[in-house]
């Protein structure tokens, strides 16, 4: 462990950011790197706990104390090996993960947590700089072929692991670029696309073949794919957005967040935009939905030069601190102010939208909203809401972005053709830890199976699924798993 | 002392006989676990003049040592007593003439004293064997004499096994011309008869026994108390019986099964002690069997005396057997004693080189029979006594001017006219006292040893033939270095984890120290883990507990030795210069270059052979077995081909050949060669990648390896250094040197835990219990080791090895990380832990929100262990034999909670906040919290304003005795003697100076900033009779308190518990190995001790068997976490439970496992004021935990149909093995021993229902108390005098308790109670005597004078009649002033060993002392006016000592590691003068008067012993005051 008394000597510090007023002028990342000294101090805060709750809190099982120690000792190769043993894409999680590890950090009991996510990001950035990120596929191949459908974080993770096990992997992506949400969902200012492309290159060198513009079930026949491969991994994500079916929904100016964000990502990368431009420039914008995607819409709208931005959330405003019902080390539902919020937006909680109002020409003019009050159970969880009498009002706006999450994967096409069974939430049915669908050879990973979730979960599912596929193909597997495996089963 | 058939079964027999002949229905009890200890002594007329008085006096001495013996459930049945005398010729002649047997002249006939079986057919058959044997050996039978005995004199239990006692008379034939040859013939006869009866008369050997067969001596003994001996044998009271000397023995054994044979003396010795290394010693004896030949025996005779060492007997009896053979093959008795119990010679620069050469030469021939020992011995002419190198048993002697020498375990066992005393002494460590009764003179230790050491030119032999590695030529060829990639692959193949490298190897290499960890262990047992294990993880280290003391390998380094000899041991029965032609190593760890030299060795006579230890990695059944068989075959061939060294190497592994686990390979070859009688002919050197932590090395050595080259560990160090993952500037060579050093230090620690001093004795000693290998494997490859729950077979062991092998040779992608390990820290992919993120969170959440449902979730995770097993209890289910009842019928939780205790955690290891929170919580629920060993601040004795109390109900008494005063002991409901602690049994501890703040220092009676050491042993408990004495002391100190003895689970803890029950403990705590809150070496946490399930059931079974169970409360602890754990513990026999870790977790501990770093971020285990503020635990949280646990227990009780805990205790039939065990390993376990139900004798309970009789009804203190009434009432000074003898023990302790009750720690004003005593005071004179008491003793005292002194003044000086010089004579025994905190003691004479050990505040004057003076002292003043023994001031961190040193000899006796020797300051002079004057006035010391008279000169002849650390603190304080 780095420094036994580090946590007593140093406080948590995050890297500096480009000031909000500056950064909204472009779409570049704006979080700076630590100085060497600061990085060393921040890693020294890790206490190398007897029970590293962080390591447990991380959906990937990142071995945080070990890499913190290696960072403290500036042994970058070791740090990279430790980090990459649990996480194929630290450059993604290091930027956009909500860091449940930090919520679980023991230091967090009575002090600010260790800056784990930043340290993670630094390790991988230094590893790229020092050319430590290298292909991992073995010389001796297994002779097995695997198709991965979807190139989001789950698909990529599955592909990276499977190729490491010596299998021939082809990734099918319906878009023109690989990366899924990483590519077209998350704005550049949070994740510059060179970061994604840099990783795709490594994977290609490792032997992963990417088939772009290939939508299985549409322009690639699903049954043929099954016939030609030894295993299939479904990693198409949860793509059907939750809609707000209230009067006026057909008005112009109401868009799903993802359509809005994808267009902007394409623009930043100089790729032609399909269809009509969706822009916030000069408009009064309302983002409906208080999550991360909503936040991304706020940031993008600001950069496009919206006239005003409001963000509505139907839930009540979360507490600023942990309550006794969300004790350490659980992931607390506390008020979060994102960098996009720093850039400017008015946030409202307990607001329910009743109707979209038009200007008579089919364009959105305003929203009719009402305030709600929530009844909570003894644990502080919402049970039902009541409308606040007399709070009904109109909110003028010309753009609404619906960022209320995703429901389930697209059922038609691929899933229908393969005949995979769906669960009651209309996700692909496959047990966590097993990942096999009802169809022979076909596995499912990520949001497609789990329902919408975090990037870190997607990577985790991709990795765990890969191991199961490897076991399926070879009888046993030496691919890592985040949890302890019976080592005897691994080799016998 | 171990007894029993399987440890001592002759090795060659073990392979032909069925291994375990013990009754399979015994559960976990094994007779070989039994121990005993005792009192011994002799009295002799120096000139050998025979008299009846000698015998009478000897019997009186024996009777006065009755308290050193013991009796069991039947108070009339003793553990055994006996006497050895010369043949009383006149008496026997007259007796025989009545029987018409005509005895020839003395020396021309021999007498056998025989125990015959009662069964007449058997007896007849025995007689026939005897007659035939006598005839066969050409001797002449004269006849039998049946002894008159009084069967009614002995106890009921003893009577059940009483033999027919007869004497046989055998005449010396003419062709045998001298007594020595005749004695040898009688020896052969006895052995031959014994063997024939054992082999031919079924069942007879259990009873048939020769107590003696000799033409010189005879032994009367039996299972009697000391008082019964005279009554039983009418011979002994016959006025005609006479002898020139008599040797006596009184036995205290842990067993109570009738056994007459086990009484002592044996034929040559009486032994108070314990052979720690018996298994190894016996193995080594048999290891050379093929080479044994002697000119004193014909080949046929040799065959007749084999196997030399009998079956089914005690270690002392084995020792007697080995002495016999060595004696009869031509060595003198003192010579034999020097071989078997050598002094500490290795590294002793002051030893005479001739003597040292003798010891070194003999070390090449045989290893010490190691252990605490006071041995009295005789060959009928020479009478003597000898102490082990450590002096761990007392022996005091008196020489009188009427020509007598009286020696015994205690002084004052025989009343002697003081005016006749010429000398009073005590035997010193390693020294011998010898009287030649024929020549009529006392021979000093120096003289006899010089004489024997000069018999042969041992020094020249060594010079010429001993081989030093450094002198050897360079190797002929050498293995190339492993490449970095190969190192990684080898690490995988041998199962290295990242944790092994980071947590173990790196700190060893960088700091040269074994790493330390905290908070015990909660990972699965090796047999339940689904990670491939290192084979040695199935081996649990033994450790010393109660019956023998552990040693301090650091402070008492001088008795320890790592010297080892590689080569042929030679013929033990012969003396030859070539015996020492072997390679001598200072320690057993070889670096690569040294190994290569050895591999290439060629002295013309001495060669080495390398054998590869692999097996075919095809995974087929039997492959490993084949590999081992091949290896053994090759090894045997190599020995036959004349190689002296075998190197077992696992370097040659590849993808198709896996290494045989080295421990298995070594032990298999070792035992194969023993079986063939060839082991003694070779050294076994191991070249292995399979050893990196100290425990691995210890296992290898204990199972036969002579030396070890850990090439992979060394290569690993090189790799981590090269790749920059070490934060150090040290070079590779230094790092490797550090590593080797820490292995060696670690080995010493492991030996010392077991009380073993030398590697030679440890070598092959097998002092491990195997947990998880099956009997077939153990019987074949680890012969004689203990294994009780079955486990893996050979193919499963192979599977574990192959799992690692396949990881190393997998063809998959580029792995760059080893597995994480996760033993010492929770890791997600690592080993599983019971306390993990989920369970810690649930438990804290449940206790904080007072939510039983959340608790149930927690308990479910801990309890279910369905897919993953951790513990033995995890493999069990409840068995229903009764109708379930309503929970309302179950006794209320309030009752149950009274049975809870928290673990012993000291204030110092945890913060005041955490400590007092535990105490408040326990006081609220009526349970008991424990002070731990750090004392307790008196302010906690007062109730708090809100009615809560921070007073810990249990006051612990640990080896350091921190803060143990009369008042502390008085303020307790229970006094706990910590014999061992689960996390590090057999080890001491250290609190570094920087942690000793003002508060802790005050509580511990020490100096802030000065480090504190806890010694490994209690220096007043080296044996079971010593423990009985301490229990008696504590009972005197607070008779209202229960006395609790804390033991750690290990094989044999049951018999120890029986002994402890017989020593009158009220409560016995069996702690599991896995507990532990403080810092401990991480290898101890994991590898020493056993789960409580084994220890508890063994203890319960053994106590019930011995009818002792109802006398004691059984308590258990060790990772108890849920109500289910409690229920299982209750069913296994525990009626009370200790919970520590879970209680701490409820109080906020998050298992940082950093307690040793003082950086606990939640304020639990830290003294940092800032961090302490972060403590957020509340007593309520802890109360909730216990409430929940009790509630869960009640639910289980209702389900099983129990209304009360008492009903439930020990009902193991309510447990069963789970129906479906998933794990392939768990399926192999056999828990029948644990689940073995014991039925109780009618009228007795399976739980505590009677009180112990502490024997306090007639103690002297009642009289003292009566006389002190005015003082107690209104502080009126009182004066009185009393006569005392050695049975008046613990004088003044009860009186002090009464004072403390009224006046607290302030006590009475000085000199309020003034008593004078005359005579020989028993042990513990003035123990815990408090302020206001002033005792004067004219005469002498035994051990432990002023132990725990709490403010009293003691003065002891010789009888006015005495004519001897006080400063040359011993007037008080060993271990005086142990743990004294205040008061003054003046000794007008010499004291024994370990004077003022752990003194932390008392002032004392003494005129001379033995070895280890002022050891671990932390405060107070010692003025020593005479000689000190060796190792003065070892571990002394505080206080001052002044030594009068006119001849300048002191420096060489002082251990200056922690102290400076300074001249006196003026202030010192003043203090010394004051003390000298007081000494004169209180003791009349002539010596002090002379010094005073001559002060000008004398003052320059004093040396001040000034602890360095203390000096620094004092100087800093002075500086601050001045500044």
C-alpha cells in the first residue's frame, strides 16, 4: 500500500476543468489531467482496506487498491495490467462512469472518497502514452467463430475477451461507426470520439473484424449468421425510448434525446446527418428527464446556443446527503450536479407534464405542467404522487427533448428472426451469470438482456458473457471473471 | 509429556500394525495427547552410608510436594508417586529367608519389581515367559516374593487397575564377573521378557510391567498420592529397610484413567518436564537402526532388546529407555545425560572450547531431547540432577555438614536444622549436580563435564572431519538463472499469488521481517477452499500451552540454535571420529551457490545425488503415487550406492510433468528411509520452488528436510527488484539476505512457540496437526502425524497440484498477472471471506437501525454456506429428535445474554472509545466484557451518571501482567488467565513506544514513550502444577471471582482442559485459531491452532470422560457471528460464548485489518486522537447484536425443542452432517469424531453444576486476616509472627484482597500490618501484596516471591542459625517480583532465575541472582549486590538496575541489545545509599554493611544498567523541564 497515513495528510482533489463559459464554445473534453504530484497524492489517499468495499462496489470488480498502490509507486505497467485485468475499457469508464466504487469507498464513511475514477482514467491515458496498450490474442487460435451483434460497450467487451481466448470474432454494427452509445449517444465533450476510435484500432489489430452498416435481421440474415458461427452474442442494447404519450405529442419540436445527441455527434465528427436537423440554437429548450442523458441534452443545447434551458423531473428533489435509509456503502440517490448543469440550466423537480401545446401551425409552443407531491414509504421511497392544487401552468418552449430512459430492445427483426425468448420486461431472457438464451449457441449481454443500465455494467456483462461463451466452446475457460470462480472447474 | 500408543509406536512396527489402535469410539480424544508434570527430588548421604532415615526423609519430602501432584474426579486417586532406592540387602535377605530363598552377596543378585496382571491365567503365562527367558539368558531364578500391600490405602479408581506386585530374585551366574555386565544382562532380560509377553500374551502387556530389574536399585511406585505411598507398600515403613539415597517423584497428569506404570521414578530417572520433540526423537532413533551395533551386545542380544523403546508409555519413560541403551552400550550416565540434554552451546562464545567440541561432536550424532526438564538420575552409585538449557523447571538443593544432599523441586520440603546448612543452591539452566556415593564426594558441573569432554579429542576430530561449505571448492557446474518469463511460469505452477509476493515475500526481503496482520482469519479452511492450496495449508502448527512454556526466541536467543548437520549420523551406540564427517550449516536455508557447491561435493568419502521430484501430469488416478514410489525407490538406491546427501529437486518440471508437492516428496522419502532404517545415513536437501513463506519451511523441516534451497522465492525477489516494484534502494544480494534472515527468525519463532530450542530437535519432529488429508495418505507418507477429520487422498492432492500446473502451462493468451490470493484481504476474485462487503454492511445496518429482519438477512448469508463452505460448522445441519416447541417456552433472551462475553481486546490495541463502548454494552445486558491484557483505568470502576458502567467484568491476566494489581484483581467478577490467544498462540507481543501515550502508560504502569513487550510464556507457568499455583494465587486475590483459563484449540486441548479442571479453574475457554483483533504475524494467524469446533468437542468429550465436566464452565470463541453459531457451540459443549469481531463490527469496525498501523479510519483500533474522534459506535448497536443473536438462538432452540441452554449443552446428537455437500473436497471430510456423543455418568451433568474446591479452607491467610482486623477497621498497626513451611503458599494475597476491597489501590498506610514469618515459605510469598503490608521472613522462600507486588514491603533473610554466606546461597526461588507494580523487596541472599522479570515499579535489593535477571523490566529499581547469571536485562525497556561489580565480570552476562551500561550519577549514589541502609536495617546484611563501610571505593564498582529507550524519554523530560 502506498502510504499508510496518506488519507490523513491529503484531501480529495479533482483535476481542474476548463471554465464553463469557455468550454461551451466547443465540443471538446474539458477535464484536465492531474499534475504528477497531485496524482501521487490522490493515490496515496487509498487505505488499502482489509475489505475494499470499492472493489466490491464496482460492477466490474476493479481491483482498486492494487492499482492505486501501483500508481503511487509510479509503476505504470503494473497499474495497467491490474486495471486491464478487470476492465477492457478504462478510458470509457474513467470518463463517464457514475463511480459506484467511490460511493463504496471506506474513506467515504467520514471523509470524501478517494478519486478512483480519475486515477483510473490516468492509468489508461498513461498506458496509451507509454504504448502499453497492446493486442492480447494468443498465437494459437481455437478455430472457433463467434459473431457479436452490436458494438456498444457490451459487444465490444465481449469481442475483446473472446479474441483474447483465441476465437475468431466478427462484430456486426448497424451504424456506420462502431461504438454504439459510446459513439453516438455520449457527447464528445464527455467522451471524445478519438478515444473510441483508438480502442477500436487496438481491437482490430487484435483480430476483431467489424462489419459496419450491417443490421442483422435486416441486411444480414440471422439464420445464416447462426449457421456460420459457433456462437452468437446479442449485445444490441436497449434501444426503444420511453415516450410521453400526452396530447400534443405529434407537434414539431419534440424529439427523443438520442436523435438529438446522435446528430450532434455526427456533426462533430464531420459525418453527414440523416434527415432534418434537430437544433436547440436560439430556442427555449425543455429537457424532460433528470438523468444523465437529460444532462447531455442540457450540455449539447448550451453548446448549440439555446436561448433558455429547463430540465424537468417528475420525481421529488433528492436529498443532498445520505440518509439513514441509504447508508454507506450503498449507492446513494442524492442530488447530483453534473458538469452540464454547471454550464447553465434551470432544474425543476416534482413537475409533471400534462400536455404539449402547439402554436396552431403544428409547432410546439409551450408545455402544460403541474407540480406534484410524493408520498414516501418509511424507507423514503416514492409510493405515489398527488397533484398540487392550483399549480397548473404553461411553460413556453420550442424544443423538448425526451430523456426518460429506454424500455427494451427492438423486438422486431433480429430478435424475432432468431426466436429468442423475452422476459416480462421484454428484454432478452437469459439468466445473469449464465447469459444463454433459449436459442442454441446464442448468448445475450448488456442492456439487451439487463435493460438499460450503466456503461460499466455493459462492459461487465460483455466480459462475463465472453467467459461463458468460451466455456461453451472449449469446455473450460481461463478468461477472467469478476467474481471468484472455482479454479478446479477452470482447468479440469 | 505425551503418552500413548501411536506417537511412540516403534516406527518399524507402525507399518505392520494397524495404525490407530485406540478405541474408535473415543471421539477426538487420543491418549497420546496426555501430559504430565510433577515434583521430583532426591536425598542422599554423600558417602553412600545406608540408613532407614534417608527413606523416611525422602517420603516426607514427597508428601510435602503433594500440591505439585494432582488428583482427578476421585480425590483419593492420585496421578502417581514413587521412590527409587538402593537394594535394601539386609531387609531383603531376611524377608527372602522366610520364603526359603537364599540371597547371595549384594551385587550378585538382581531384584525385579513386577506388576503382574490380576488375571491368574495371564499371570501364569507371564511367569512361564519369565522363567524361559531367564534360562535362555543363562541366568538363575531364585524365586518370587509377593509384596504386602494395602489395597484399601489407594483410591477407588486406582484400585480398579491395581496389579499384583511381586519381586523376583535372580542370581548372577559365575561367568558374569562384574556388576556392570550383570546389570546389562538384566537389562536384556527385562527387554526380552517385555517383548515376548507383548507379542505372545494378548492383553497382558497392558498390566505387566517391571518397575525395575537391577542388582543395584529398586523402585516402589504406583497410582497413589504421595501420602498413600508409605501406606500402600509396607516395605517402605519397615525399620529394617535402608538405602544410601532415595529418589522421589510426585505426578500431576492431565489424564485420570488408571495407570500404574506411568508413575515415576523409572529405572534410571525421575523427570519433571516434557519432551516437546518426542515424535522426532523417536523417529531419529529408528532412522539409524540399520547402523546400530555395539561391542557390548551380541547380534542376538541386540535383537532381544529391540525395539528399545516401549509402546504405550510416556515421554519420560521413553527418555528412560533411550538412556538405558546408551548407558549399557558403554557411556557413563553423566555422558548420556549431556548428549540428550545438552547445554546451549551453539553461539556461546564463553563456553570452554573442549566442552563445546564435545557438544558439537555429539550434535552430529544426535539431536537434543528438547523440552523443559528437571531430571534426577542414578545408576545406583552416582546420584544426580540436571536442568534443561532454559531452566524451565525448578530444582533447589541443600548440602549439610552432616554429609547429606537434599534436592527437590521446592525448597523446604524437609525440615533441616539451619545451623547444619553448608550451602543452599539451585540448579542452573543446563547444569548438573552429581554425587558419587562410592567416592563420597560432590562433583561439580565443571569437573564432571570437563572430565567427560576430555575423554576423546572431539575438537581435533571436528577440525579434521567436519565440512564447512565455505571451504569447499567452487561448483563443477551450475543451473542457469531462470528467465523472467520462466519465473512467472514457475510461480504459477507452484501457486504463487500476487498477495504472496506483495504481502509476504516483499516485506521479508525489504524489512527482513515477517509481516504482521490483524483481525484474525475468516477464509475457508484449506479443505473447504475451491482455490488450489499449498499442501502445507493443511498443516496446523502445534504450540506450547500450559504443560510447557513457549520460549522467547528474540530475548532468549542464547538458548536457540539453527545449526544443522548434513550427512550420515552414524552408529549411535559407538563413538567414532568419522561421525562428524558431515556438512555443518549455521542455518538450514541454502542460497543457490551454496546448493551448487553441495551438489558438486566430493571429499573422497562424501557425495551428493540429485533426484527429481515430479509426477506425470496426465491427471490419471495413481500417477502421483507412482511418482512418489519412483522417488522413494531412487532414494533408497542412492543411499545404498553410498551417497551422503540426497537433493530433492523440482526444477525439472515441464508441461507434461508436474512437481510433487515438496512437503509430500520430502516426508515420503524421509519415512521410506526410516522404515528401511537408512534415514540416518543421509542428509535430505530440498531444492524447491514450493516454499516461500516461513510456514512452508517449517513444515519441510518438521517432516524431514535437512536444508532447503528456495530458488524460486530468491528468483522472485530478483524479479520484483528488477521490474521496479520495490520501494527500496537495497540491492538484490541484500534483499535475498534479508529474506533468508526473516525465514530463519520466523523458524525460531515457530520452534519457540512449541517450546523447542533447536532446529536439530525440531527436525523431523512432526509437530503439526494435519487438517484435511486422509488417513491413508498420512499413515503412508506422514507417519505418526495427527489427522482427525480425514480429507484428501493422493489423487485429490494431485488434482490440486495439477490445477496450478495447468495454469502455468496453459496455451491461452498472454497472462501477466498471478492470481490475487485474497487471504489477508478480501478480494472479489480471491479467497472468500465470511466478513465481506455484504455481511459487514448488513450487520452494521441491522444493529444501527435495530432491525431484526436485516439481521436475519445477515445471518442467512453467514449461516447458509450452501454453495461455499468456510467452516466445520458450515458442514453441519441440526438433527431433530424432539417436537418443536413454542418460542414462548424457551428461556428469555435476558437469561441467555448473561452467557455472552466479548473477546479480550486491550486498551492499547483498541481505543478507549471502542473499549468502553463494549464494556457499557455488556454491562447493560449482564454479559461480561474483558479488559484484555492492558490493565484498566480505575476511573472505570465507578458507575457513570446515567447508571451505565465501563467496568470490565473480566480482568485478564496475561503474560506481561500489565496493570495487574491487587486492586485490579479485586474489581473483577472473573479473572482470565490467557494461556494463549487464537491469532498467535505461543507468541508474545510488542507495543511499540510511540503507541504508549500517557494514558496507556498509566494504565499499564509504565513510562510513556517506552515500548512494552509481552513475553511468550507466563513466567510463573511452565507446567500444569504452576498453573494450579497461579489459579490458587488468583483465587486468593479475589475469591468471589471465577477463574477462567483461556486455551487455544489444538490437538490435545482436551487433555489440557482436563488438567486445567484438575488445577481448579472455574471456567475453561477454548478459543478458535481464527479470532484475533490485535496485530499478529500473518503466518501465525493462519497456520497455528485449530477451529474451535475441534477443540471444544475434544475438551467436552475428555472432561466428560474424566468425570470433570460438571465442575467447570466451558466457553468458546472464534469468529462466532450468528445465533446458529451459538447453537452449534452449545450442542458441542459450550455453555458460554465469546464474541469479539462481530461486536467490533457492530461498533463500527469495517475490517481494515490495519490495527497494527494505528491508522484505523473509524477510530476503533487506534490511539491517534484525531482518528479516535471518528469512532461512531454506540453501546446500543452492540446490545442489538447480542439481542439479535440470542433471539436467533431462541428460534433454533424452539425448533429443536430445547427450553433452556443447560438442556442443550453437549447434545451433539442434535447435529448431523449436511445431506448434500457440493464441494468435491468437503465430501472427503469425516466428522464422526466431532459428532461422537458422550454419555455422562449418572448423576453428573453435561454442563457446569458444581463448584470447584479451591482448597482455601485452611490457608494461613485466614489467621493473617484475623490478626489484621484492627488494621482493616481503623488502620491501627498490628504485629504478629507465624511459623511457615513450604505448603503455606500465597501468603498475604487474600489479606491484600481484603485491604483492596476497603481501601482500593491506595491501600493502608505503610507498615500498618507487620508480620514476621519463620521457616520455608511456599510459593508466591507476598503475591499481589498491597500497600500497608510489611512482611519479614526469616528462612527462605520458594518461587514467585512478591509476584504482582502491589505496594507491600517484603524482607527475607536466612535463619539466624545459618552459618553460610548469604550472598553465595539461594534463599528465594525463581521468578521473584514477576509483574510487580510497586512496593519494596529486600533479599538478604541470592535469588534464582528471572529475578524481577517484568517488574514495572517495585524497588528491590538482592545479593545475587540467576539467569535472565530483570528481563522485560519496564519500571522500578533493582539493586544487585552480587553476581548475576547470563542474559541480564534482556528485553528491559524501562526502570534501572545497579550492579555491584567489583570483579568487572558483569558485562559479559548482560544482554546489551536494549540497555546501556553507564557509570553512576550522583542521584544514583544517593538512591543506592538509601537502599543499602534500609537493606541493612531490614535484613542485617553483612555484605551491605561492608559496601557502606567502604563506600568511597565501592561506589566506583557499581554499574548502572540504563535502558536506552527509557534513557531517551527521561532525558527528553529533563530537557523539557529545564527548557
